[in-house]
């Protein structure tokens, strides 16, 4: 029983990891309540998860809010762009049903491919924004 409750035991490490994940998800939900901050919240969630996976622990709350504040502008702009593209594709799917059958099939296939692209861009984009320090505009001097 003494080995089970030791701080260095595998059971306690798993319990600490689960506690960190619960705290991280709670922070994500709370900071996503204002809809405009979903992009920064996703970026902070991805960055904090990467730090947990690479065992650069520290404080989960401090890491989350540091990443949230550092990447707020870029992640919010990226989220707004993805939201606009999703909105356009949603109405594209609705309007395509009024086209002839062959053209409707081709347009739906193209829209589906764009949906996959948007999903991949959202998964990798927020992770990229949080991990690397790039600006939205490249200085080409």
C-alpha cells in the first residue's frame, strides 16, 4: 500500500495527468464561453497539451493563460477566417441542391474536399500558431 501512494508511483503519475487534463478542459470551456475567444482557447489548449505530452509540466493554469494571451490575436483572426469559410461552405451545400444532378454532385464533392481541408487546417493551424512564433504578415525586405 505504501508503494501505491508514493508520489513517484505510476498510479500517482496517471492521477496527476488526469487531474491536469480535467483542469485544462475546464479552462478551455470557461475561456470559450465568449464565442470570439474560441480560437485563442483552442490554441492555448493545443499548446498546453503539447507541453504535457513532452513533459514540460510546470503549472497547467499558468501555461494555458500564457499561451492564451501570447497567441490571442493570431488565433482569433485564424478562427474568424475558418468560421467564414465554414459559413460559406454551409450555404454552398444548401444551394447546390437546386443545381442539375451532375453539377450538384461535382459541387458537393468539391465542397466536401474543402471541408476536409478546413478541418485539417483547424487542427494543425492552432497547434502551429501556439508552437511557433510567426507573425500574420511576412516581412519581405
